[in-house]
C-alpha cells in the first residue's frame, strides 16, 4: 500500500514549458500562412485588375446599363 | 399509446411541480404542518454527484451503537480494520459508490422524447402560422425579380476584383 508520492509542484510550469513554445510556433505559422496564402494573392489580384483598367470605358458601360441617377443612357 | 405519452408527461409535470413545491422551513411555518418531508437547505446536505467526491456531510447522521463503536475503532490504526469494517465505514459516509452512480439510466429516453414532442408541437404551430399569420410573399422572391436584381448587380460592377462581378466575363456575356 505504499505508492510513490505524486508530483505536487511545478505542474503549471511544466505544462507551460512545453505548450508556450508550441503556441508561439503555431501562431507564427498561421500568420505566415495567412500572409502568403491570402494577403499576397489579394494584393496581386488588385494590381492585375488595375493594370488593365480603363475607368472611362467602365463608366460608359455602366452608364449605358442605366445604373446611374445623375447620367442617363445615351438613348434618352 | 397516447396514455403512455400522457403518463410520461404526467411524471414530467409531477417532477417539475414537486420541485416547485418543495417547502423550506420558512414556508413550512406559514403553511402549517403538512405531511410531506421537508429538507432544511440552510444546513450542510449530502448528495451523490460525480463531480463532488466529498459532499458537505456524511451520509448517515444517526449512528447506532455498533456504528459508533466502529467510528471509535476508526480513530486507531487502519491496518487493524477488517475489509468488511472498511466497507461498513464507507457506507456510513457515502450512499453510492462511483460505479453505482455511473450506472446507466433510462432518463435520457424521457428527455429526448419530450424534446421531440415539443419540437413536433412547434412544427404544428409553425405550419398553422404559415397558413393564417404570414403576410403575402414579397415580390422580391419572384424569379423574374431576382434575375433583374442579378443583372443590376453585374451592371454596377459590384466587387469586380475578387468578388461577385469578377466571376462574370463582360466581353462574352457569360460566367467565367
């Protein structure tokens, strides 16, 4: 009936020593993954869109479609 | 069949009513003497709970002479207690062991049944509402209206970079 005395102290410290570096590493990985998976492609998409963007042409197409209140389509 | 459901409902209601009507010592005084057993909740109570291994008090308060002598013997070295005495001491302190507490019961069937009954009733209520309460269907739900809405969204070039209009090919007049 004599079991060894269980560990009574330092339990939180032991857990943190393992889990804090893991937490930091995982957060860093998540941030890097988000940067290169989401924000960089998004910036590229915006750059590509505006490289070939003709604002006047777009405006005229929208005007002809009749979505504006200040300008009417050329027919009316 | 229905009387079974009614019996279950009856027991549910009875349990709820019993909880609501448990008298505390204060209420007992105002009601006059009633036959039902009262529990004085202002004093430490005993309960069998999986998450409370040591309740506020022991199970048995009134110890017989044999129990009292056993308690005296407990004050000495425990190696001198026989196994039956140890079990008897345990049963003085506690009502059920953990395995006894963890024994599966059929209560969940009642609960799930009650849940389904009320969900079914709610379904009937909702169906009646759809017949007698709901206003006429908004015109924005019509297919024609929604097609015109979609066309307007594309005309306005909403979210043309990564969103909605980016999926429409404006030269060819079709989805990409």
